[in-house]
């Protein structure tokens, strides 16, 4: 968290202490050579004037705030990936809140607002609200809220994205389209944000057809495209863990089980329209690490048969 505040207040001067600015310059050079910023200019009218422009964005990266609020410096974090950094802050906040510790989450929250990752913020808000409902109304309503809010969140995001031609939604629909045409999958590494095809995507054509040429931006869509029906085994694995946590939570009302259930449920909903939700080690990977510890402690503390 201190790293985030140093970067926020001192910007490139802070990054230059460890050649972080040079690292960003290399990325910028690659983007310029690939024609990325030319596409941005044609699509949005934005003109890149310097290195600091690559850090500036609208609040929560939403065009609706472009004319209302000034552009803000989007913190990239120690791993130089703002979405992953936001997930780490959100997941740690949830873990601490469910253990009765509020100080550090309050310290993390302004950084989450500035980074503006919608998925990471929804994760924190849903989990925190579920914790409040647990205190006020009991475990059943808290669990129901997690499921209902996750379904509502991804449904509204898809509906809004369909109207605006959002590339996350177009990438998800591409995954569904290609999965139905080839249920066995195309193979790992084909499709996705880091594939060679993604750099040549024509988003104007994708908006006309209602889906991108190859699946991108959607972890669920990309997995279905790459792994076909094999992706269902992974989805089933997550469902089994979430179901175990839910069952234990309803039986004991222990907040740690609710925290794990909420985080897995919400991050799975986020994965419909976001690759980082599953693929970033600081998102699903960190959640599974924390929840596995919760389940292992429960197994070890359970009375053994015959003792």
C-alpha cells in the first residue's frame, strides 16, 4: 500500500528510482511500433503527448466521467499491472475485514478508487455487504446476497456492454460462438489478450458483427475457445470449492467461510468479462491460496473418527 501512495504522489520521479520509467518506456515503444496509439487516435481522438499520458485515465475508466472529472493518474503497482494490484488490495481487504481488522482496508480503499478496477471494487463491496448482512440477518441472507449480486452484476455489465459495443462483451461472445462451432477447443495459447491475433483486431468490425474475430478480454470466453469442454472441468473445480465453503458456512456461520465463498463467486462472475480475474496470480490464485488455508485448518481441527 505504501508503494501505491508513493507512486500516486511522486509519479515518474518515484518510478525513476528503480528504472521503472525506463520499463514503461519500453512498453510504450512496443505499443507505438505496433500501431496501438494510432488506433486509439482514430477511435477516440486522444493524442499521446508523453510518457505520463500512458498513466492517465478517467475515473473507473468510464467515458461518462470524462467531461465531469479530471483525468487521474492510474497507479500501476509494484508488478506494473494496475488490475492485478487492485485485486491484491481488494482480496487482502476482504480477508482482513472478515477477521475484524478495519484499519488497513481503510488505508487500501483510496488506492482502489484511484486504480479504478471495477471488478476488484465489486469484489470488495459485495463481500463487505455480505459480512454486514451476516451480522444483521444471519448466514442464509448473506449467502443469497453474494449469489444474487454476482449474477446481477455480470448480467448488467453484459447488457450495458452490448449497447455500447464494449470489447469485453464482444470478446466473451466470440468465445461462446467459437466454442459452439468447435466444442473440443483450439488449443492453449490460441486467442486471448496476449495472442498474436489480438493485436490485429478490428474493433469497429467487431462492433458491427457483435463479436470480436478471436476471443479476448474474457477469461471464460477464452478458456472455452482454447480448452473446449475441458474448460468445464476447471469451472467444476471452482464450483466444488465454492459449494464446500458455502456448506460449511451455512453449518457454522463462520465468517472466513463466507469470505472464501464470496471471493470465489464474485471473481468467477468477473471472469466472464475480464481475463485478469482468472489469469492473474494476484486474483483467483491469491483467493485459492487463502481459502485453501481456511479449509486445511478446518480439516485439521475436526475431530477424527475413533479418537
